[in-house]
């Protein structure tokens, strides 16, 4: 009986891996079509045809175009948070932690075509957005704010408002997938380091603007 259960578990595991690989293929093809042809003109029929699937076969994995975006959103932010958890340690300085936060975001947000499709058409997620999805993004944003707060307390960051600084930083990162070209001269890692240098530098030595009269 034990051996039979092990065989059944092994079969279920293989089936689950096959389904996940198929889903990832569907998401990549759909994202590429969104990025190249536009979200509105692309239909589920077109996606199914591109994949060589029937529409019912496609529906087994995704129910709508919004469902595609939701899967991509979750995959990107789960990957960002997983990398942060794996690489950030308590003994890092706030500056080091912030660099890792920036690099993790850019690395996954610039994955083409998924990142481009998500950030171009994220407004279409409203109908399927749920608390679990929002919590992923809020987790990342909260880590930005807490790291900046720690940097202020540590004396390495010289800004007055950590929340505004974190929102400004996240807003800067948010736009990267909209202009990033995967066949361009810079890799995501190089873009991440460039942004980290500029954004962290602004927290360390912010420009003193003259007061408005």
C-alpha cells in the first residue's frame, strides 16, 4: 500500500510539473502577443492558435486575458520577494539592503515579454485584483520604506520623510519595463546598478534646493 501511494504521489508530482511548464509557456506567449500586438487586439482565440491549442484547452489553464496578467503579476512579485528573502541578511547596512531591493525588482520586472506586458496593461487587472495580489506589492513597498527609515536612523540617509522617499523610489523603478529593450546595450543587472547608484546617492546626499518665496 505504501509503495502504491508513493507511485501515485510521483505521478501527481510529474503531472503538476508538466502543467506548470505548460502554464509558463502560455503566459510567455500571451505576454509576447500583448507586448507586440497590443492588449485589446489580442484575443484568447489568437493566443490558443499561436500555441496550437483549442480554446477549451486554453481555458483549462487561463480563463481570460486579465487572468494572464494576474498570473504574471503574482509570478514577478513572488520572484522579487523570494530573491530578497534569500539574499538580504540582518547584518547588512541599510544602503546594502536597499541596493538588493532595487536590483531584485529590476531583475524580474525587466523580464521580457512578461514585464513589458504587465506594466503596460496593469490597469486591466482591476477586475481580478485581490487582497493577496495587492499584499505582494505592498510587502515590497513596505520593505523599501522600512529600509529607508533604518538608513535615516543609522545616519546614512539624509531625507526627512521616508514614506515620500520610498514612493519616489518605487515610482522611478516602476517605469523601467516600459522603456527597457531586451536587445539593447544594457542588461537588467546593469540597469539595476545604475538606478541604485542614482537613487541611493540621492538619499545619502540629497540636493538642497532654495526655499520658495
